[in-house]
C-alpha cells in the first residue's frame, strides 16, 4: 500500500524506497480538455538555466537520460523514468507540471494523481481533484528536490497564465515585453505572451528585481539562493514545516548481480599497476609486468582466490544477497597453491568452504550454506535437500495441515518441507540444480513451488492464482513469498532475468519466478484443428506479463 500524500506533505525519497531508478506516473483528465505534462530540471536558484532539462513531448529526455518521458501507459496519462543517481549536480530540483492546451481551467479536471513506483511497487501517491483549483491553467503537481538528500513534495499550486506564466516563473525567455505590474496568479485576466527557451541556445538572464520578491506558491529557493521573479507573494512549500504523511513499509528491489570472476581453468588476470579493471580482450603477453611508478603496488583484484567450477561467471546470479561476494569467490581464503603443486591439500584448495560471516553463503553454483546461529530463526527447506551439517542442528517435519494439503494437491503447489533449528551450519543442494539466494526487504516475489529449495521461516507464503482459463500441468497457481528474509530458488541451468514489457510472453513450463507486482494472464493460442495433427508447435499456452518499469521475470533453459 503506497504512502498517501496531501498538498504540502514532504518526505525523503529514502524513506519511501531504497531504489534510485523511479517511475513517476501522472493521471489528469477532463471532458473535452487536453493536457501537456512536462518535467523542468531546475538549478539551485530554481531556474531553467539549461533548456536541455526541460523534458516534454518535443524533447523526451535529458542529455544523460536521467530524465526520460515514457508516454501514456499503465493507466497514467503521462509517465517518466527518473534515475536520481545519474542527475548532474547542477540540477537541484525536478518539477512535474501539467498545463492546459487550449481553453479551460483546472477546476474542471476529474480526480487524478501523481504517483511514484519503485521496483515494480507503488510507494507514494498524491491525489488531487478539480475542487482544489479555480481558474488555473497550469499547475505544479509535485517536486523532487535536493536538500542534503533527494526529497519529494506534493505541491498542487498553479498559475492562471498557463504555460507562459509557468515558463516565466522558471526563467523562460520572454517573446513580448510584459507590463510593468507583476502577473497575479489566479487573476482570471489574459496572460502576457511568453516563449519557451530556444533549445541549444544559452538561457536569457533573469531581470534583476528592484527589491526581493517572495517565491510563488509551491516553491522556495534553498538558503542563500536568489529567489526567482514571482507573480505574487505566497507561503513557500519547501520551507514550511513538514507535514508527516502516514507511513507504510517501503518497497524493496532486486539488487544488481555481482561481477563475474575469471573462467574456469584460467588464473585471474593481474591488472597493470595504476590502471582500472582489465578490458574484455586479453592483454598482450608481458604487458603490465613492470610497474610504471616506484611506489609499492597492491595485489591485483582476485589474486589468491580459488578458481570457480566450470562455466561459472558466464551469467551473473540474479537476486544476490547485498554485501555478499559472488558465490564461489570466498573472502579471507589463503592464497591457493600454484598450478601443478604436489599434495592433497594443494589439489583440493580451490574447493574449500567459503566463509563470509553471513547467514546465507553460496559455496558454488549448486550448493548453499545457511548459518542458523546468525539471525536466530529457523529455516524451512525441501525435505532431503540437506547434504551436510556442522554443529547442533535439529531437523523436524514441517506439515502443511489438512487444509494446506488439500490446497497443495488441488493447485500443484504443495511443498514437502523440513524445519531446521539449532546452532550450526547446514549445507543444502538438490539434484545438482543451480541455487540462487534472493533477499526480500519487505517486497514480494512469485516462485513456483517446484523451484523453491529453502527460505527463512520469517517469510510469509501463500498460493496465488494466475488469471486465465487454465494451463495444462497444474501451472495455474504459484507461490507468493513476502516479508523480510531470504528465499533460495533453484533452476536447471543458468537463468535469464528479463524486464517486463507489454509484449513479454514466457513458456509456463520454463518460467521460474517474477516480481509480485507484475500482472500475469494466460495467453492461449489453442485451436482444435491446429492441434489435432502431428507437427504442432507445442507453444499453444503462454503467460503474458504486464507491469510498470522495474518488474522482472526469471526464465530457465529447461522446461519442467
């Protein structure tokens, strides 16, 4: 459930989500009216000093693509993708605005909203309607502004003059000379004609006011900044006391995969001293053997780490636990013996246990270890998946109860589980399948019961029905896991993680998992005549995925 904002509410983005890649959707409609929705990238003086950061229908992205116009989708009149960690330092505020194209006024609009989506989950929503406005023709709906950290403010203030007055407020270039008297917002009179800045040309300097002017409604410059010319005095929003909005647990995100280590059978490539990571192409023989500087060199990345199993690193693992090194590359392991060294210890050095001091530790691509002493909570694992344990560990049967067995048998999502408790380490694996730990931080993921190896008992799980008329093989249902903890997913082979788009279809027998915020429906292409003779494609039933940016699916190179 997203946090609900009202006009004047403010919050830090980090309190809403840990992510920096955000989706901003705006819905604003009215009978017979057309709206232009834009984003202004403003400097510390709240002026459009670089017209390349005025993102609208005729300029759909900023130079480094930190602000992108996505168009109408997912029920939104207009939408944007905002990547906060890529916004250049001279841009201190993003103002999302809506202006009327033609006659009309904002009091005629239907109930609408500005919403923020992160990791496929809506985390904030500012709802508004026509009763909040009068004769305005341009409104500032919400701001992302940098004040130590990035924050969000619900503004909901506007101008009678439409886009012209909005551009003047942000330092736009004036096409005709304005009268001496300042423009009064919501005055109902005709606004002077203003032209937007000519893109690619330097912005025109702002006229120096005779005396300081108060900021317009919804804006206040940072301390020490020169306020922009204002149409009329009004209390600033960002400088006002913060009105705390209701709190709900923020949504999580899937962390990015770790970089892949060196291929099997080849020692890690040392880096030339003083240079960054090695390029993809192999370096010439002898390159970088002599240091260019007399200072003492540091050991190259990866030196002394044991060589991973065959094929490791060709595809990064999805959902790797944040802060944990890529599995198969232990931390603190002594330097391995040179190739060809004698002795059993030398031969087995590369297969030593991987200690990391964390609860879940990947030992290799097909085995994982859980330390029950860290976290102090039991683990539920698939029966028979324990291959080794150390310490005092107790294994007990975890029954689903009569109702759970009925549901499991009817949906094909029954899990035969055991409960692992005590103080020790348990090593888990099954049928040499690849294992992938995924840490949930209040968010949710859908995984077929067939692909679940183990998970923390703190996670909540239930059977979830997929919309549609039925899928052969009992794949009409899936398991949804939610909460804070780790779930270990197993796959046949190295999986592929893909973003969800409106045209994403997956074989129901190959898909492993997907983000719970995605909408999944059955896409059936069954025709009796086509399937009645030999030579059928075998791809008559698929799953179609839909969702906002940030949603994903995981597919394995294997059909159950």
